[in-house]
C-alpha cells in the first residue's frame, strides 16, 4: 500500500542552523539589523589609491558594508546565551552590540572586559564554551579608532553550540588581553595575529613571531603594508618585484 502523504524535503546544508531545536533557518525567528555600517569605499577593480589604474575600472566605487546591530529576540538558543552572558558578574556593559547574520551570532565585546567575558563563557554551566577554535585578526584602516579587530571562534561541546566574539582596538593602542590563560589553544593563534596584524596580546606567555623572521619589519597582512616582493630570475631574464614593475607617476 503506497503512502500518498506529502513529506517535507530534507533540509540542505545551506538551510541548516546551529540550533538543534530549529533545524532550518525558516523556523528561526528572524532578527533584522536596523542599519548597515559602511566601513570604507573601495575604488577601482583592485582598490588602487593615489595612482593610475590599468584595469580599466578606475571609476568603480564599492562600499565595504558590515551588518549593523541586531535587535532581540535573536531566535533559538541565541537569546539564552545573550541573556546569560549579559547577566554574568561584572558583564553588564561587556557587550557593545550583537550581530546575527547568515545564521551565525557575533558578540562585540569591549576589550577591557574580554577576560571576564571568556571566563564566564567557559565556566557558566548554562554556557560552557570550553573550546577556542581560532583567533584571527582583521584590519580596517578606514574605521577610525577601531582599525584592528580580533575575532574569536568559541565552541561549546557540552551544548553543541558555536558563537563568535569580536574585539576592536585602535591603531595607536593595539593592545588586547590575551585569552591564552583561559584557552591554551589560543597561544599560537594569538602569535600569528600579532605577527600578521600587529595586535599586542597583553599577558601572552611568549608573544613572538611565528611565520616571519624575528627581525621582519612590519606586519604583512595589514591593508597598509607595502606590496613588496623580490625579483624573479629565469633564463637570464629578471622580473622585478611587484611594487617596482611600473611607475604610475
């Protein structure tokens, strides 16, 4: 006997959520951002500034837009995490804003309260974010006073949840507390963020370069770092370094 009862199609990977109680994104209560934040406006095909653009797209202007703060309720377990985090001892003002975008939640944390925040996230039985999967850096040279960002991916193996923390620091004071005492896995991740972006993680046990030589000048993944390069030789010919191949003056 055939079963003619219609069945809902199985959710695809694109439509799945991190919330076991809401299997698809359509089941979540959506939290729309009230406004978008324009970080900078890039010009040309390759963001060339102050010189010629041989790509033919010199007139192209593209804003770099970040999602603005989301308004609660955020949906699913996001609200429980946000409430327990904000209710932690000394954490009333820890959260600058909460962003829910593309099915993920990010908490922007004030840097002087970062250690208190991650300690609470790890120790609170209702949160138990025991694992820091990565620490990475981002450089927004046009975001005055918040040029350097450190991004933390935290996982709760107890509750099968994942959140993101983001902390900003100005270029002229690039100090952020190290979370290595709370999450030992952050040790080498913070070293790489220091090496590539110049973020100084205060309290790190050995903040030294991890990819570049100890005497390397500057931090190569910053947006204002010169292109540089070395000449390449082949069959008696030489190709100059990228920043020396053509003068636009």
